[in-house]
């Protein structure tokens, strides 16, 4: 292994777990002399960390590979460019990728990033096939346990991977494997390391994060596996950590302890992402979500009773096979009842190998488009109303970086809203109280309340 300086460009698609994985790949490659580059031009190693969730996401990989080809040719004279495809497309399509796009040197699935140095060496030797897409998730985290380089004050920490739910539209159980939780000690060590580097906010990640059931910390073996509520309270004790979030949760895995944590753990932010996907019980059943619309609403009500200021976000799919106008109206009814602070919405995308793809009653693309537009109008109005409802309130804002205008800082409210404030640069990395004065769909603006800092 040489330690000469090399340039590494990683492009990340998809969810926060991929963002986390990209950071960990950077960490694994840093000791080999790879330094982050802003563009692929002239890079020694390019990694596309891909997403397979919808057809559009998966197709982006191939168009990006097309753009990389001339860059790779240019670089041939000066050391060459190694191109790796990582992530969920790598897992789903494996060696097919190298057949379809010979520009690719290696394919690595989400569970084997610790093997990257070995795979790169192999690709260099052979300039041929190097493929690793096995499921060995325990190994992954053991071997990635080393130092994390951090930028900024908010960090992702994967605590759970994989999914056993098998929603009939979704590829994740196939690309990320079975549900698995990291041991509490390992997570705590990682969060301590982040806090020591100035991180103030952690977002605990998992495809089914509230199904977390990690091995208890040493000395507490008698407890049996810990749930997410216990983990959150434990992380709240780590010095320097001021804010905790987690995503993504499944309604089936909501337990009393986690709901209680929203009531009694002030470091747990009052913003909760709980996807429901649809409002019709018939469609929920066909999706294999394993809950009804009423059960979802009941969870939201319990959360609001526990933490009255909690804001809810979600995910919705329109045009799942068999969805009638009446079913779609039920989705709109549910959205009106929940009143989301923000919500992602998607047209159903038929994914190869999932049960939904083979179902009767596939919906016309044009109908999906119309339904999506109606739903998004409603969701946008709710988001604007939520943001405007913050005007006049004083919110704690974690300042993350300079804003677009001189003298301005960019921060986040407890509800994950972007907030722009005139404030001194020394406040970056701190939480300040901000009086909210203006709101748009995507951001808030305000002024420092007295300019003092607080730990709230
Ligand atoms: N584990 C999370 C999210 C997984 S993927 C959960 O259970 O909610 C993120 C979102 O993508 C999903 O919530 C869903 O709304 C959307 N999605 C997943 N598969 C899809 C598909 N085939 N077509 C359209 N949207 C999809
Ligand atoms: Fe996909 Fe459903 Fe698992 Fe979420 S719970 S990752 S939507 S299968
Ligand atoms: Fe996409 Fe894989 Fe995440 S399919 S949404 S990158 S788990």
C-alpha cells in the first residue's frame, strides 16, 4: 500500500444511510492517501454510491457512468482512473453493471465497504472484475470502527441496517439484507468520538431505526437487548451532544418507551419522520404495511399527547397498483388529519423483483402524475402553514455554517427547518435563541434574541 496523495471523488445518491456510508468509505481510504476531490475530473478513484429505490434513481447511475467515460480516457495517461459502483444498485445488479458499463472497475455492496482497499488493489492488478456484494453487516461495522473525520456540527450515525418488513413496493429488504442492530457500546464509542470533534447533533439512522434492538452496554447484559428509547436516553448523557434525532421509523415498531422519550428527553428533537405511504386500508394491506390508517393516526395522537410541540413528517406513494380515486381520496383525508410539517411524496415506481411489480391493476403514469400534483399542492400548503406558524416564536437554532449573505449564518431549528440569521461567525457550532420573523416554504429567517448563547 502506498501513501502517495491520490484524489477521491464520491457521488452519493439516495438516503442518509448512503451519506453515512460515503463518509465511512472516505475514512477507510484516507490512510491510503486518498484525499476528497470536489469533481471527478482528474480523480484517481471515483465512487458512485447508488440508490435503487425508484427507477429514476437507478438509471441515474448509467448516465453518470456515461459522463465519466471521457474523463477516464483522459486520465489514462496519468495514472488512470478507477471507477467503483457502490450502494444499492451494486447490491441489486452486481456483475451486470460491469457487463452493461465496462468503464466500471469494481462493484461493492453496502455491507463490504471495509474491503474497499483490498478490492481497489485487486482492480489495479487485474483491471478486471472485482466484485463484493455479500451480506456481512457485523463485519462492516467492526472493521469500520476506526476514526471518523467530521465536518460540521451535525452527524449521521447508522445504528441499524436492513429490513424484514417486505413492503410489496420496496427493494430495501433485497439490497440491504435482514434487520440488524449495532451493539450499544460501539455506537456510544462512535458518538463520543464525534462529540470530541465538536459534533453537537446526531441523527441515528436505520431503515427501520425504531426496530433497534442492540446488544446492551457491557455491565448491563442482564437488561437484554436495548430498544431505541433506551439508546436515545443513553446518548443524551454524552457530554457535548445537545440534540438527538432518528430516522426512519415504521409505525409497527413504535413502542411506549420511545413515545415516552419524546416527553421526557429534552435533547430528543420534537420532529418525527413516520412514513405511512397511503391512507386507504385496502392499499395499506396490498402494500403489506401491516397497519391501518386508524392505527397510524392513533400513534400520531399519542405522540402529540406526549410532546404537544412535536411536528410530523412522512412519505407518501401515489398510484400503487389497484389505487382507485376513492383510495386516493383516503390518502388526502389522512394528510388533512395528520397535518404534516413536511412530507415526501412519490409516484409508485415498479421495481423488478418486488411483489408490487407483478400485481394486477398497475396505474397509468398520467393518473399517477395528476394524483401526485394534487397531493403535493396540499402538502406544500401544509408545509408553508407550519413554517409561518413559527413566526413570532423564539426557537433554539444550531448554527452550522456561514449563510449566503455576508454576516449571515445558516442554522437549523428543532424542526429541521433551515434558518437564516445575522449572527457573529463565533456562533457557528453553538445553539442560539432566534426570534423568527419571516417564513417561506423552505426556510425561516429571524434575529438573535439578545445575542446571548444558550444550551437549550
Ligand atoms: N424504511 C423507510 C423508507 C424506505 S425508502 C420506511 O419504511 O418508510 C424511502 C421512501 O421511498 C419510502 O418511504 C417510500 O415512500 C418511497 N419508496 C420506496 N419504494 C418505492 C417505490 N417502489 N416507488 C415509489 N416510492 C417508493
Ligand atoms: Fe422498504 Fe417497507 Fe422496509 Fe421501509 S419498511 S425499507 S418501505 S420494506
Ligand atoms: Fe436507496 Fe438503498 Fe437508501 S435503495 S433509499 S440508497 S437503502
